[in-house]
C-alpha cells in the first residue's frame, strides 16, 4: 500500500498539488487520470520522492519515504518515467539488465539473467535482445523499458510489498500493445503483494482495466474510487470541459465525447 | 550469447598484447636503437649485480624504460578520465579536461615559466609539476564551487559542463596573457608544455603517476555499474538505487586526481581522452564495466605509439606529443564519426 497524505506542492506561487490525499492498494491496477496540467506527473514524482512536497508525507506500508534508503528501495520498487533517453548505444538486453542492478554487486548471477530473459519474453521483446536500443522505434523502446522495470521486481519478496510505478506507460504504443500491456499488468497482479500505480490518458482503457481510479483537476483531488464512482458525467465535465455519453453494458463501460 | 561472451573476453588480452608490442618498440627505437641483448644485460646488471652500466644500457634504464612506463600510466589516466566524464555527463563530446583540470594545470605551468625566476617559490625540479598540480586543483575547485546551483536542481550536471567551459576559457586566456608578456625562451617553454612531452620521464615520476593512475582506475571500476545506470538518465538511475549526488562527487574527484597528476608531469596532451572511449564503444559496446578496463590499456597503447612517432619523425629532436596525438587522432576520429552504424 502506498499512501500519500495531504500533499501540497508549490513551485513559487503556483500550487501544483493542493492537499491531495490518495492511497493505492496492492493487488489492484491503480490509475491516475486528469487533464493536462492537473498534477498527475507531479503526484507520481512526489510518490517517488523525486519532488519534495511543502506539506504532507508519503508512506510505503508504514515507512515514510523520506527515511528510505535509495538502494534498498530500488530492490522492491521499479519506476517507469517519461522520456527516457539513452546517451550511448547499448544492446536491448543490456538495457533490460539494468533492472537487475540493485540486486547484484559487479556481475549478474543466474537469477538476474533469468529474470531478464523472462521479462523480455513477457513483453515480447525477446527477439530484439541483441539489437542496438537506439535503432528501435519509440514503441519498441517503451516495451524494452517495461521489461527493464518488471525485471527489477521480478521475484516476490518475503513479507514485503513490491511497487511498480508507471508514468504514462502507453505513450508510443499502438492499440495492440496498449491492450497487450494492460493485460500483462493484470497477469502480474496474480502475484501477491504487488502495488501497481500508473498515469494514463485514455479514459476508455482506464474504464476497462482499472480497479481503482484517481481523478485530479487543477492540482486537487476531484474524485477517487471505482470507475462508476469516478467516470461520471459531472466529473468529466469539470475535468475535461466536455460532455461525455457514457455507455454501460455487459461488455463494459465506454465513454464517447463529441 | 556465447559469441558475444567470446568477443568481450577477447578484446582485453588482445589490447594487452598490443600494449606490450608497442612498448617494446618504444623502448628499442629512438635517437639510439637498443638491441635486445643490451636490454637483457642492463636488466641483469641492475637487478642482480652492481656492475656499472655502459652508455646504451644507461639510456635504456634511465630514459627509455621509465618513459615507456610513464606513457602507459599517462595514457591510461587520460583515457579512463575521458571515459568516466563522458559517462557522468552522458555526453560523448566530453574529454577529461572539461572540468578545468588541464587548463588550470597549463596556467600553473605558464606562471612558473613566466614568473618562476622572479619569485622565491622554488623547490627544484618539483616546482613545475607542483605549480601545474596546484593550478589544476584551483581551476577544478572553481568549477565545482561555481556550478553549485542555489536551488540544487537536477540540471546540476549541465551547470557543471557550462561552468567548465567558462573557466577553461578564463584560464586559457591567462595562459595566453602570460605567453604574451613572457620573453622569448619562456614563451617557447609555455607553448611546448601546452603541447605535452614525456621527455622528463624518470623513475620518480613513474612512481608518482603510476600510483595515482593505478589506484584511481581500480577505484573507478567499482562505479562502472552506477555509471551504466546513468546512461538512461539521472532520475532513472536513482530508481535503480544509485545515489547520484555522491556518485557525481566521487567520479569528479577520481578524474581530477588522475588527470591533474598526469598532466603535471607531462603537460597538456589532447585527444587521447576523447578518442579512446569512442573507439572502444565501436569495438565493444558502451558497458562501462568493459569500457573502463579497456580504456586504460588502449590509452596506454595510443600514447606509447604517439610518443614513439614524436621521437622518430625529427630524430634526434623530438616533436611535442600533443601534435602527434592530434594529427593522428583527428582523422581517425572523423572517420569514426562518419561511419553510418555508429550512434555515439
């Protein structure tokens, strides 16, 4: 469980996050929604301890993030951030192996190699293992990073939660791989004690896959809960200034905008 | 997978072999050629008996051998320094002098040449390396100090890069000013030192540069993994458990020591620190765990070769080695950059 209590974050006079309290439980796909500039990425960065909020605190289980040792945290928490750029040419499998860096000193062990190979298979990038990362397309690069972050927390830890935090993971992906990725997240959740938090833009994907939704608007928490609680006409109108047609049937929930 | 492993495994021994070959050439040839039996006899006399050496044997023991070894240590220091800074700055145009080290050293040396006679500061033959080392430490310290941003933002590495460029320009203009006001022979010394030379090699400089070079390179190997993580970005490296702040300071400190000490004894030698990591990335990929180790050896090879050329071209006079490293290095470097399949 990740808990953020009463987070207020300002840059100068501008309030980016205003008294936001959210919690993300294990075993669920937790998604953060909101229009551009609502504070989604800032919230993710606060949760990852990349930004220090002026007020409020973040807890991983009972532990305050401030006191957490980066090296220890990296063993149980993987983060996919936006705009990852590689400075030098590296093979795909070398990029994926970085996910195992927190777990070995100098040379990777069998366990680390297995985690990488399995994570590459899991995200369908096995065939690219020996290719230069810089020659891949945007979507392919994104999938390589999926394999990297998932290899980082591949093995269950005893009596401890693992955390996977994803800032706009679906960018660059075609519709096939968007669904592929969301299905893979569901598959990962069959393991115990795994907390998944992500930022997405596609409301229909959120409606289809999310177990818990958080909707931000102008730095404030507009709504949180299940899709029927969050994806309402009023909330959509406030957040996106568009009136949706919400269609709910046996196959699921769909939002149309015009 | 297995072919990859073989290749990785193979580069290091091949480089070592090349280093030995080029060093033997460096020892044997120059203004005077030394035969193998003379090498053996002087080694035997020095190590086993206390017989007096003849002239050729003395040239070997007191000039060629320390010089060949100094070449290796200096080349290794410069090349590893370049590799470390390129990794830290995530930028392939970086060379080890970028954070002010070599320009500061040049300024210290220029001060010695231009004003040394006027001032009382004189500790014999140590004055020049000491002046260069102090200059290097001051300029690098300035770069560190001035690049500390007040809001300690994450772009501090860019700040460091830009501050380095500014301080380099400042110290270079200082060198220019000193050579402008200096009298002719002193101005020539400044120019000569700025192009580098290993003619001052002796066993003491070998010991000092060797100690700093070997210890810093061994320490830097411990940070290879963290530097790899840095390739995908500062934030991402933190998510992989790397403490960026402490890594940055450690790498910079290592680089200053290895480059300042080497430069203090041999002057400014350009291009080795820039070209070696590029050559190796093409050969062997960007993994810093291989890159640092191989850089040390390839740096030694290139500098030994350049030194040999610098002694042979104008025999019996010597060309400053910096001219050779640039004249030979630039075409190779341009050729590499124009290769289509090299993404630097």
